[in-house]
C-alpha cells in the first residue's frame, strides 16, 4: 500500500515541478524571446500536469484508506481484548469513538505529511533546475520554519491532552449535576455545586489559553518557512539577476514558493498540529491500562430494595423492627371505602423494573400509609420517587407484589376513583377556568366552592387576574407555575381522598408551596403523599420516606436524622427554616 501511495503521489510531485519550470521556460524561451507559440506550449504542458496531478490526488485517497483501515482493525482488536481481559467499562467508548478518532487522525497525518514531502521534493528539484542560487535563498528559511514547527509538536500534544482532560472532567461533572438540579436546590447545595463547576471551568479555561498560546509557534513556523522566502526572493532579486538568474527563473521560483511550498507548509502545520496531536493523545489513551476506578463500579441510585438499614430482608418500612405501617394521625378518621379501618395505601412486597434485564427500581418494597396521614417522599434523582407515585396511581403495573388503596386493588376502577395524581407538568385544557377546575367532578361545582378551593391552595389571585371562573383559558399563555396552581385547585376540588403530588409545586416559590401543602394536609379526611421538591416539604410531613436504594428508610424527621445518612446530608445542606 505504501508503494502504491508513493506512486500516485509522484504525479503530484511532477505537477509541482512543471508548475514553476514551465512558467519559467514560457517566459525565457517564449514570451520574452518573442516566440508566443513556445510560451503557449509550455503553459499548455503545465495545464496537462495539473490535470494529471488532480487524477493522482483522487487515487491517493483510496491508497490512504487501504493503509489506514488495517491499523483501525488492529486498534479494535486491542481495545476489545483489553476490555475482556481487564473488565474495562470504558472499552465501549474506546471502540465506538476513540478508535474512529484515531483512524481519522491517522488518515489526516498521512495525507498532509505525504503532500508536504512530495510537494517539497518537486519544488526543490524545480528550483535546482532553474538555478542552484535560488536554493540558497529558499531552503534555509524553509528548513528553519519546519524545524520550529517540529520542536513545537510535543508541547502542543501535551497541551491538547490537558485541554481534552479538562473538557471531559467538566462534561462528566455537568452530566452528574444537571439531572439532579432539583435535588441540588432542595438540599440548598447550589453554592457548593457552583464552586465545583467554577473550578472545573477555570481549569478548562486555563488549558484552552495554554493551547492557544502554543498556536503562536505554528504562526511563527508559517511566517519563517513559507512567507519569509517570498520576501527574500524579492529583496535579493537584483543580486540574483546580476548573477545570471533569468527573469523567468525568478518568476518560477516565486511560483514554487507561493503556489506549492507555502500551501503545503500550511496544510502540514494545521493538519499535523491538529490531527497529529489528537492522534498522539488518543493512541496513548487506547494503549494505557484501564482506570482503577471505572464508572461502571460506581454505586447506582436506581435500585432501591425497600429494606431499612440493617433490615433482615423483610422490606418493611417504619420506625421499629418489623414495622409495616405509619401510625395514624391523632384526631383523623381512619375509615374509608373497602373496610372500616383499611389503610389509605398498602404496598406489599412490591417489585418493579423497566425491563427484564434492568436493575429493579423497587424490590420487596412494603409500606402501609393510614388514612389521614401526610407522607413526604425524598431521595436523589433517578432513585424511583416518580416511579413509586406512578405505581400507586395505577399508571404502571408492578412486576411482583400488590398495591391496595382503601382495600381496593391497584390498578382497578375502584381505586382510580379514590386517588388524584398531580404531576410535575400540569395539564390545562381550553375552555373556561370553571371547566378546568371541575374536571374531576361529576357535576359542575358552585362558584363559591371554586373560589374557596382556589383561596385554600393559593390560586385566588390567579383566578381574579384571569377574570374569574367564567373566564376563557389559553393554556399556552399560562406560566408553568400558573398551570400548577390550576391543577392543584382541581385536585383539591376532587372527591378522591388520596392526593399524590409528584413534584407538583416545583414551579412555585417556597411560600406558595407551603400554603398548597398545608391546604391538602388539612383537607377533611384526606391523605397526602408528596414527592418532595424541597426538603422543607419533608419537614411539614407527619412521616418521611427516604428512598436510598438498599438504605431506604421511613420515619419522622428526628428519627431519620439519627438513622439515615442521606437524610442528614440533605437536611444539613438546607439552611432555610420551613413553614410549619
């Protein structure tokens, strides 16, 4: 393949040689000698050389591909072997991305290096053919510029690797932080997260500036090796003409430098400076041993088992060994349809996963919530809080176990009438406000009842601003918080005794959130389950369910401060005083 590549590249070298030589002969033997025919013939020959060179360039790409693809295959083999041998979780990334980067970078290096080599050979042979004195003017600065660039390659590769490492560190940090922004806000950890992200941004900024400073060396190499020869040829033109260099040879030398050597050097500096340093970095990473700590070894928050700390595998949640239910709130009725003392919600040995090969989101999860209770569910993003709410609402079916709501099986028509779910993204339809608010009612609600419900959850000012219950609603004109207030009022007016708020107040300010939760908690005979957006929501609840994988726990605020490390961390980062 290398011989084939060199053969096609010779056509480019021939084109370069004829470009300056034909121009010199067209002037000296043709136009300046008064023979236009000879001048035109030489120019025609240069045109044919250009066509032949273009044909050779097209064939070069096929030869480069044949040279590079076997290298890619060997890299794939090495990466797969390392992934199997060392159980390297990063092998897939190496196979799908870094190997392709290495192949493309290697192809770029081969193309620009070959082009510079054969172009320089053709141009230097042409200069020597025109007059050896021209070599004395062109070769020294060309060698100096090439040497300057070669000396800058290793520092450039180091700075390129430092920049890539800083960029990857920042991307990894943001990929961790962004999905959990609500948890960051709930924990009051904005300052700490911002400080860490700011440090990584500063590191990347310094690496980028160091890489940009290294570009000065490339500019200097181009100036010395490609542009200085032009200046020297023009400055020494009288001396060269006085020592036997013909005008045609001088013009041909300028053509060699400006049309061949300078573009070839530019391609070498920019191509090798980018592709070469990238190839060095990628090959070093592909051949380096696997990292000691791989991302695949990190604990995941997406496999709660429902077991309490130190539990014996029962999956029961509560404050004491074997506890299976939350105590009833004093003064609240505990009777509901389906049984005189049936709990509002009973989850028994519940298991759920999103696929047969997926880690279970819930595994052996058991929990009883008595009627009239106020339960808050907290935990990191992705741990399964919204999944739990969807299971309770009957939107998802458990893989194993059972869910009963006031004695009715979930999912089922009996349970569906006993619960109302308010999701994070509230739904508002066209029509009047009254039609939206009474959506869950069998009959239209009296206006006084609508206004009272709106005042209770804090939506009274919104109703007045929109024109009252009879006003038409444009859902697209409402903000996310306004839609949530309408959805909360609708749920408050519902006859369902169990209300599930799945981050249903995340677009409200803390005071508005507190007012809405107080209203639902005080709702006569109602049971409230809140997937909490802020820790302050948990402080308002009778009991708190902390979903933390195998360390899931349930209890009061004071109990969890003693028994749950995650809850202590969340509360410790929350500095505001909750509304009680």
